[in-house]
């Protein structure tokens, strides 16, 4: 089955820790995205990548980092510099950008700061 | 800056009723509009995507329309079922990094 997987489903972080969220897709999509979802707010873009070895900051990139070494994988690291990381994190992919950027989402990772 | 509004924020209907969810956006320079469904604690499931040149798209009991000039889209659900209960989100795309999401309409279909 083609799709997007995210792991872990739940993640707990202590103050001062960096944590990495995994995102893998087998849809052969070029573009991948990370969003953050908070109650009462629309999804906000953290980072996106149009192609391997390239990525761009979104609206709320501060305190986050990403890599895109493989087409299938786009991990997100939440660093200790992110002051309010508790949220639901969603990874998405699309075949390309522009007018043909129908987005498909993974199941999400819920991150909680202890 | 693109803004997307969804009204109502919540809706409760009896099973079998036809219903309409609304999405409005402020900037008509869009590539496409996508409707999603989200179940509690889950990711988003794509329902329909309408290109800017299209007026509507249909999938089963779902029909989405787009009026780009007035900045409006509607999602029509026919013969609603309890399994349709979820939050429905619309997203407007102006390119890779220019996808703006609404907060969603929470739908409850009562058996």
C-alpha cells in the first residue's frame, strides 16, 4: 500500500532535549512538508522540501530543523530552542508543487513536553 | 496575506440529511482548493481537489464547488451518515509554501 508513515505516534520530551520525528513516504512524491496543528488554529507550515537535498523554511521554522537526504524521508528535529513544542505534527507530501500539489498526509505525531 | 474562514465552526444534523459546509478565502489568486476530513487524533484525509479552472468536483456522496471570483467554496454531503462525523477542513493553495488552511467545521451526524 502506498502512503505516508510517521513515527512515533506519541512522543514525550523533557526540557532541553532535542527530539526527531520520522516521516517516510512511498508515493514517489517529490515534495514533502511538515505542519504543526494547535487547537483552534489552522495548520501552520514549518518546513517544506521540493526535491532531495533542498528544503525551505515555512512560516514557523524557528526552533526546528530538517534534512532531505533521500526522496522517501523527511525527518523533523524539534530542538530545545523551540519554546512551545507541545502540538500535533503532521507530515505531508505532494507529487510536485504549483497547481498539481494535491497533498497527502501521514497519521501525525503528538509531541508533549514534560 | 491569504485568510481562510470556515462557517459554521460546528454542525450537528440527523442522519440522512443533506448538508453544506462553507469555506471562504480572501485572495482569489489560487492554484487549487482542497477539502480534507480529519478524525480525532488522526491525520488529514484528502476528499476532493478543485483546480482553479474548475467549478466543481464530485466523489460519491460529496460534491465540492468553487467560485474563485467571489472567494467561496462549498462542500455538499448528501444523505449524511454517522460515519461522516469528523472535522472538515479546506485548504487554499497558491504554491508550495502558500497553502493556507481553515480551522475546520466539526460535523456530528446523529443516528
